[in-house]
């Protein structure tokens, strides 16, 4: 007789091999067919809301691995919160305007903004953006993301309307003004840039020390032939120099060099001596404040440059004398206001000099070289070298930016106490990681006024007009309001397609009384203002959502980007932050910690990972990563995750396979459980509580660790290994087998629930394959993660006893393995274990020989008192052909001579 056919072997439709590439689309189809997302909203309709507001990625290409990380983390939170009983509507969005889309489209067209007709280009830009919205949306769905079917798009007329209404509100409250200030300017893209659109990279620059001759002493120097030594890494800005700044409290000294008396910061003299490989004797010293008002001659232009005082002058580098060009720097510009210095701006939008004649037509690189030559020819160049330093670059074209004074629209950060309100409000926000609060605070304390205007074609036009009679540029509340309504009906293209009369109220006049001859301005709104307006355009205006949102979750770079762009107008308009919690994640890097780039060949595309391994592996990667730091990904990391996934999947499969004939019984049966089963109920409850705690603090990598360790250490290596004998060989309806199944049923429920937010496809597949689950719902996500049994199933004394047994088991298994390696025994069931224990331990285990036999997976255990010792012998008796235990009784039963008594009883239908 083939006794294998009499065993209770596992049966399940949940396959060992996942084939995720083929499985996942089927699960996606199921979710679509049953309307899973809408079912969740319907089921939780009366519950408390949890709103995670999605920050809009740019619709200018397919998603990259950073997008995948971001959306998966959001989806994990949405699903977890839903399964905790919250109503979690999730509206994804896309940033469709601005430089990113425009830049990418110009690259494809091989054109510049000077080569296209505005309306034609805007039509193409819209088509371009919508194409990538659809492509990215499909990629996000492939990752298993749950969201509203209708996303928010910043190019939709309703969104544009809300953006302009927000601008109207801020303008009416006095926050918006027009001014000529230095801003980050990209000469390649020909537009102003916000701080969030600038990234700092290493750049090789000219470092020059050069001289200004004193032509008007204020009485402090009383020396002849004196020169002030200045230093800069932007020689081209010398063309716009109008002053030299000293720190009022720093000490300055005179020394002789090549027949000239030179003045510089005393603390910086050693650095200059090292560069020149010379030593100078200090002749005299002065406080910077005493030198204010001295007149200097510009090194190569017929212009005087006065000495002024400024606290921003540093003694850390340079010469302690800072050349001032108010058109080329914010700190310099502050002195324009204080000292009434002129602003000279000789370069145009393309970074080409239009004046003076000597430099006309030169670009910045050419001007740098020309200035150095001029200084050298006039004997004003003391030292020239090249240095590598951190310098701002355009985030889109990657070229170095310049600081250029232009007329722009600004949001005033210090109006109406806004800066103080912002700093106060961030104290009310929860930050993950906590360091985010200090980072945001430091940025807000130092941030300049927000430059809102851009010189681009693709975006929401600022409804400003110019009076052609007097030159006044006007941003009027009435015009803004009318424009908002027109945008709502026709979209923002109307600014370019409709006549100006449509936007201007009847009898409108400028402040000088002119009532005709107006023209439209062409600047567009900063794309960050648009995306930041989503708190008003989306969160406040969507009845499914609520303001403020519970969470914003983006990359750590958004402290100076979307988080600020949302916070500033929200506090200005609503007097509160638009978010209760901020969670940030690091950037994705390769296995060696390097930034991903095509040139390095280390780019890993999420689409390729999904196709080869399954989106589930990407979800596991995102969850397993400590996202508070940069997140690594590589082929080796992915393969490790595949192994982890297999362990979790096989654990689920084993449990499910052993529940094929199980019908849930009343919980009171827990009182009759075997001791090890009661212990594992407590372990499962601890696992559930600890995993929930990890989710609650958004520590998904800790949740993953707990899931894996529970599957691997508590289940596969311990409990499930021990249970096989009881599950397979005991009578199907025996009390012992039902005891095990009761616990396995609970464990599987817990495991599927806590895994579902992360391993969404696998949890759903297993849930659907669990055919005899009582009260099964249409989707696993309709289940609720709760801790309701914690008070009844935890037994600390029992847990402590079994922790000791598990340690004892480890010692026994090590001894058995030694004997197997020596060939003394084959499987552990060939072993008989003799334990010598202390009197206290013996007293605790003397009646547990059968329990220990089961735990050690051996054929016999004997116990005696003495010094701790483990002896392994070959078990006596014959091997039972059904359970493989060696028993002396095998052969005594005439009906089943090859079986042990327990197996004989099982075949007779006994307990």
C-alpha cells in the first residue's frame, strides 16, 4: 500500500512559482472589474478621512525609478490607512506647464522659443504633456497604485482658474509686487529661475585678486599710492561694479607689494601670502568702519567706486573686500537700496553683452577672458588661478546660471508678518524624519522674496497689462478676477488668442489716468506657484477631500520646492499650513551610492524591473528601503529581494495548503489548543502589534523586516517545520490537527492583511485563492487590520517558557547536524535524544518528553537530572512507513504491520 495517499498533504491553487509578470495584469484586471478603489471608498464612506495629497510630477517623459519609489510609498500608506478603517480618497496629479515640458519639447522640435508661434507651440505643448500624463498614468497603474480615475492636471481650465483666483487673493492682500531685483537667470533657457529650480554642482571658475586705486581718501589712510585688493570668481561682473564693500568690524591692514601700498583683510593675509609664496610686513591696521566713503577708481572703466560697509563680508575667503555689482547679486542689491548705488545691467536675456562698446556682442565666457586681460594690461591683476567650487546651475538644462537684475513679479515674504507666521506654523506640522523641520525653518529664515514670473511660452499667463502711454505695468484685482473666469471657460490660451478688451473692465485707467492704449504682458506664472496652488485648486475644491491634508509625501528636495510653494500661499491665504504631516524620502542611487545617469550606464528603469521580475519586487524594494537616506537599487539588490519575496510567498502557500479542509470554528476553541499553538497565537499577536507600530511611524522597512523574520524564523524554521507531522499524519478531524489549523488560519489572516499594503498583488492573489475563508470579501483591501484579540491570546509566562524551549531546540539541532555530517544518522527522525538537565529544568520539562520530541522532530526524547548534556543516539525500533518515526511498536499491529500505533489509528478514522 502506498501510504502517501493516506496523508493530509497540502492542497492549494496558490502556486509556488509566482510568474509575477503574467499574474499581475490579471490582478489589475480583477481590481478594475470589481471596481476595487470605489468599493473601498463606499465601504469606508462613514469613516474618518485620511488625505494624502499627491504632489504632481512633470509630464515630460516616462516615469523613472524615483517616481516609482514615491508613488509606491504613497500607495502603501493609502492602503494601510484604508485597512485601518479610514476613508482615503487619493487624487493623483500632474504638473503640465513650465520649463520642464517646454524644454523637452524644444529638444524634440530642435527649435527655440524665438522660432515658434505662441499658440501653435502651446497646442503642441499641451498634446506633449497629455501624452506623457497617459503614459505615466499607465506606469503607475502597473505598479498597483490605487487612485481616483480622474487626476488633477495643472493645464485644466478649472485648475488654471483656481491658480489665478489664488493670485488674485494674494494681490488683494498686498503680497504681490513688481520690482527690479537680481534673480537666478538661465541664459540658455532665457528665463528667471526660482531657488527650487537651481541645483548646486561643481564648476571650474576663474579666481582673481585685483586692485582698485584710491582716488579720494576720507582722511583715514594718509598714505599715497594705495590700492584696495578685491577678489571674485566672476570677473565678467566687474563691468557692472559700482562699489567695494568692507565689513565694519573686521581689521584691515596695509602692506607693500611691487611698489604699491595694498589694503586687505588682515585675517586673510596668510592665505594670500601662501598663494603668492611671499611674506608681507603689516604697515598699519584699520577697522573697516573707518574706511567708509573712500573713493576708488574702477580698474578699467572710467567710473568711481565708493567704499561701503556690509555685514555679509566674510573673513573666510578672498580678501575681505567684496566688489559690488547690485545687478548681479542679492546681497549687492541690498547695498543699492542703502547707499543709492546704481544698477548696471549690460547683459541681455541670452547672457550677451549689449554695452559697453568694448564688450558688446561677447558672451560671459568671452567677457571673463577679456576682463582678465584688461586687468593684467593695467597692472591691476595680482593673482589669477582656476578653482573648482560649488555653483548654482539650471536644474533643467544643467548650465551655470547668472544673477541678473530684471523686472519681475514677486511675492513679498515679509509682508503682513508672513515669514514669522510660516516659522510658527511649521511647529504645528509633524515631520518624518524629524530633521525636516529644522531644514525647513533654516530655509524660511533666509529665503528671499519669491520671484513669480517666468519668461516662457508654456504656462499660465500672468494677467498683467502695460500702459503704453506712461509705461506703467499693472496687476489689477479686477483684471485678475475677469481673467480667472475667462480661463475657467476657455483656458489660459485665451490670453494670447482673445483681444485685451475682453480682460479689461469698462472705463479702466492706469494710476496716471490713461484709459486706452494698453498691451498685454507676456510673463507666465512660476510653475511652482501653480503646483503649490493645488492645496486650493484640489484639496479645498474636491468634496471627497478635506483641508488641510493629513500628509504631503515627496523627495527631500521638495523642502525648497513644492512644500514651500504650498506652504507660503496657504499660510498667506488660510493662516495655516496645507498639511499636517510632511514625510520625505531620499534620492535613488545605484548600489555604490552614485547618482543614476545614462553616461554611467547605471540607470534602472521601473518598467524593465516590472517586466522581468514583477512590480511586486519594486514595491518590496520601496518598502524595504530606509527612505530617510538615499535609496540604493541594483541588480544584486533586486535579486536579494526576489529571495525574500520567495520566502514570504512560500510561507503563505504552505499555510494555505494546510487549510484546504478547515472550516473556522468558534474562538472559544482557543482554550483547547495545544501548548505550542497557544504560544504561536501570542507570537502572532505580538507580530501584528509590532508591525502596526512600524506602519504607524511610516517605518516600512521595519514592517518588512518583521514580516520576513516572522515568516522565516517563527514560521518556516520553527513552527511550520514542527507542524508537518501533526498536519500530515494525524487524523484529518483530530483535535491536535484542528488546533494547528485554528492557529494557522489566524496567522494567515494576519499575514495577508499586514502584507497587503506592500505586497498588494500577492496578498490579493492569496486572498482570492483562499476558497474556504469564512466571510471572504471581494478584495483583501476591504479587510480591516485590528488588534482586538491582544487581551486574550497573550500569555507572558507561556512565552517565556517557550523561548527557553526554542533555545534548547537550537542546541539539540546543532548536535543532530553533527551526527548527520558524521553519517551516524540520516534524517532527524532517526535520532533519539537524551537530555540531562539541571533539577530546576528537569522539573519544568519532566512531563514534556512528547512535546520536546515534536519540537526536536525526532523519534524519542528521554530526560534525566544532572549536568547539562545532550546525547544523540540512533532511535531503536522500525521506521513507520507513513510518518517515518522510529517506534518499537512498529510490526505489532497485524492489520498495519508497517505502521506505528498513531498512524494505525488515523487510518481507522480514530482521533
